[in-house]
């Protein structure tokens, strides 16, 4: 029986959550049913080596990726992008295919070429709801919610001694770093003097802010890395905050999968995403702070309350297993692909 040939495409194959989602789906797709390829349309990046290690052929900056689709007889083009019109980001329409799946990262609308898309996948319920509220649903289109997957093979697993360690990781992008994560630290250090803080992927602005707060040398700064298992193993509490909010939040889901309670900041303001409040259930798997002044107190409470911290961590792991497991989500994606192949062109 012929395999379904799937090409996953993003602009680049760098460190971010979009690219990691592409990588994990490529890894987990059933190779007995699907032949899988990956493409960095505008460049490569740190994920290329991992993809190739899993035997995924990778194409970097193809001169004409629509021709690439034809040459390799691709059945499904799965494009990971913001959702807005990006010249050259979708394959040209032609009789007989390919089917086009879009992971719409920022619930945006492509008014110019959106008619080429057969299935829109949103990375959270709140993201899909925002899209419907702004643009409505188009007849004949398929709209799915497919959370970004967590690879549980990367999860540290097992119990670890409490070390009073807080921290977060992110790609080095100032939009991903909310000042509350930094400006709350002096109060946290005053109340829990023995606390340790790890920050991975700090930008120059973050470093400068820490120096201005007199915290130079008090916070351990780590370079960004695709290998995050050891980082999560060191944490007791994940301190999250994004200036633009999250349409999903891969680092939140990964922390939860490691049984780590999360403190985050809600961002319901206009034009900001707020899916972090969907992933983190307030007072169940962590704290979702409505106001910045609540943030330090939430972290301090978890540092000082062992039973609450343990309960949040256990429920975080359970939710991650139920909703973010790569094996489960990839099966759902495979079913979408098969349904699209059964559609009349």
C-alpha cells in the first residue's frame, strides 16, 4: 500500500516552539504509513541535525518549493506559519493536490491565498476562538485545535530533591520576556534568601535589567539549547511571563510534563494572546496572576508550601499526559491527513 507523502514546512528550522512542533511531528508520524520530509523555506537552523538524525530528509532554501512538491509527489503540505499572507509560503494550487494543512500560530487571516488551505490547525482553543471572533468560519474549510506536542522521551521523570530553584527558558527574543519575571526577583530573594534562579535564553535587555536590579551574579544565565531535559530537571517552579502573551506556550507544556508547577501572568488585553491561562489552570496546576503585583507572592507561596507545590506538580504532569503527549497528538494529526486524502480534490 502506497504511503502518504508529507512535507512539513516552516520559514526556518530554528530554536522556537513552532520549529520544535514541526520536528516532533516529523519524528512521531508513523513511518509505515507516511513518508515524511521537512523544509526550511528561507533557511536552516539548529533543528536540522535532529531531523536528519531521525532519518527525515531536509530541504533548505529550495529555489522553487512548489516544484519540490511536484518532484517528490507530495500528497500533504503542512505549513507552519503565523497565518498572515507571506509571499511564497504556500504551494501553488494545481489540479489533484497537494492537500494543504496550515498550523496557524497567531490566529491570523491570509486574505490573499487562504483559499489554498484545506485545514487550519490552531494551537489552542483560545486561538481558534479569537480567529472565529475576528473572521468567522468559511464554508467547506476544516478548523481544528491541535496543541503543540510534548516529547515525553525528553521528560526527566522520577522524584528529585527540593532545591528551591525557580526559573524559565525561552528563545532570546525580548517579546517572550515579560519584565515581571525579573522585577519580582528582589522580593522573592528577600523572602526566600536561599532561592536559586536559572534563566535560559536571556537577551541583552534581560541581562541589563538584572544588572540594574543589582542581581548580577545572583541569577545563573544559561545559553539557549535544543536540549532542555537537564534544565527542567533542576527546577522546582517554572516562572513564566511573555510580553505578547502566548497562543500556546511550548515551554509551559514542557514544564508541566516534568511535573513542575507554573506561575504565569494573564494577558487579556486587546491584541495579546492569553493561552497561558488555558494551559495553566489557576489554583490547580499553578497560579495565573491577573496583576503583576501578585506574581512574586505566588512564587513565594509555592516555595514555602510543600503540599501545594507537590499537588500542583502532580496535576501538571497529569494534564500534560492527557492533552500534550506527542504520541496522542500525532495520531490525531494522522487522522486529519487521512481524512483530507479521502476528500474530493
